[in-house]
C-alpha cells in the first residue's frame, strides 16, 4: 500500500494540518522581511497527475501550511530557551543546519539561550551525563566547513518521559530535532507527550536522511552532496576496471531500503553498467542472473564492467546469516558488496576466465564530507523556516522543501512509510538508459524478467 493509499484508507488518523501551541500574539522582531500571512497553504505536489489522483482518493486537494515568518509569533524571544539535537547517522550538512538555526535565532529573533544537546537524544537523558554546550554566532561561525556534527550524534530512542522531564528541568520551550525516520518518530513522541502534559514546547524537525526516503518533504539535505561524492568514487572504480583485463569495478553505496543514491550517482556518472537497488529483485545465477549478464557483456567484446549496488539490494540472495538490528531498531543489512565480490570472483575462476574485482565501499566517506553548493543552501533555508515555525508555536512538524517553496509537514505524514524508487518512474528509466543493463540481462532480448525492465 502506497503512502497515498494509506492516507486515503485512514483519513481519521492522518491530517495535513500542523499542530499549534496557541494564538500568536507577540509582534515579530524580524525586520526587513516580507511576512507570509496566517493560513497560507501550498499544494502537496506540483505534479498535476499526482494531485488529481490524490483529489480522487481523498475527496479534496491536500495542502500544507506554507513555511516562513509570520507578523506575530507565539514564543517571547526574551524568555525562549532552545535545544538543538542531531540524531542518527552522519550526513553532509548537519553543521550547516546547526549554524543556520543559531544565526536565525540570534539575528532575526534575538534569542540568547541556545543549547546544543550532545550525542543525540542520549544528551537529554541524565543517566548518560552529557553536558549541553551554549551556542552563539561566534561558536558556529565556521562549522559549515566541517563534516559531521559539532554536537555529536547517537542512535536509539531514549524514554520519552525522561526526555520531556529534561526539557522541563532546563526550561527549554523550543526543541529542534535534526534527524531521519527514526529520529523524527522520537521527536513526534516527545511533541505528543508535551501536548499531553499541556506544556508549551515547540518540537520542530529538520529532515536529515542521506537515503532521501522521507515522504512529502522533497529532497532531504545532504543527498546532493552524497551523490556528487559517490560519482567521484564511481569514476575511480571505472579507472580501476579499465586498468586490467576482465576488470570489474564494484561500488557499494548507502541505501538500506531506497536506492536513490545509487540511481542518481549512476546517472551523474554514466560509466556504470549495472545499477542494483533494493526496489529491484534480481537473480545471481541462471539465464537472467547477474553473473550471466556479466558474461554477456564480456562476450559482446567489452573488456570491463562497473557495478553499483545499494547496501539493501539482493538481501534475499544471502542465506544463513542471522538477523541483526542497530540501536535504533533498524535491521542491519547483510553485506551485499562482499557477497557479490566473492561470487563474481568464484564465477570467473570456475570458468577459467581472467578477471579482477576491485571493490569500493565509500559509505563513511560519502556521509562525512561537508555539504556543497545548492545542498548547503538548502540546509540554511530549512533551518530558517524551522526557526520561523517554532517561534510561531508550531509543533510536531518537519520542514519540507516542495519545489521552490517550503512547507510544514506533520511528522506523522513524513514518516508514514519510506519513500522508494518506482520501477515505472522516469528516474528508473533514466538509469536503464544510462547503464544499458537491460541488454545484458537475458542477452540481447528484452525479457520481462530483466531486473528493472517494465514489459510493455
């Protein structure tokens, strides 16, 4: 069931409306800015066909609240105390977002008390003893030049009641949560507990997921930088593959359940011959398997091949390994990269064919670099709009980048299910054209079993 179908089937449980703490009565201190007006909305999508489908299933055109500064705000800046937390895995742009939050709070609203929470949600659990750090524009002046996060991060959810108790004890009335699916679910639980206790605490999320797998928030920050970095690794794999007879460059990229980085990187540097993603089932052996596809490529006179595989692809092929989970409860994927390297090497050795597999696993390199170009700009703009939302008393929401606009999306909708690649999409057709892999799977014929090929 798609996210749209799930929303349509349970309209009593899902809403596009963002929760508010109360009426905005305080004149905004923001100067030299064109304010948006209370109640401004933007369409969930700019795609006309998608909106028509949503209107048909929902009975109305869904819209989100437009993000931006309001002429009146809820929280008094003089009394506002802010907490900023980064949770989950690292991602390009975390420091850019922290810098943006601190500067907008300081320069636009005059907020003086901004605390960086150390090492994720664990920093809001006194059992760990992590001390927060005071942030100001001088503290964050050049942090955007660094990868990672100056606050540190951690995986795993802490007890919600303990987190809220800490917020009350610290007199924090605005909490910014920078994180992905699991981290935002924790933020939602915190926001709901605050509302349950009648606490006037704004909890606003900034979407951090290098896999780009959140719903309704557009492209998440860090993704473009990750794709650019991955494209460089692919270039190196191509050089290595061409440097030896029967050379194969094998690159494993991040993507537990969604193969967006692998797909976009394969288009960004179209020297890739095979792109394997979690959304696409494929065989290893047999007439339509990957090993036969490699045979077909070499039989066609090619002397090398480049394979890009997302970490969550081909999990059904690796048998006999127990299930493992990380601290956030995510299933740890079996190592498809090492598995393919071994199987490909064994395959050509058994055939007596000269071959050499050069394996690249740049996951930590890709996620730990600083954000670049338009990606860095997106970080700052997400931070700006998160601050405007929080100061206006919005809560239990995440800032989304929809086209040229920014919107406030209820966390429950953003995390309704992971966004994945449709094998019928123009994106996937582009991958097929860039790689040409459908012509190697199953020989020269376009068979329905070809991975990623949608039969007419």
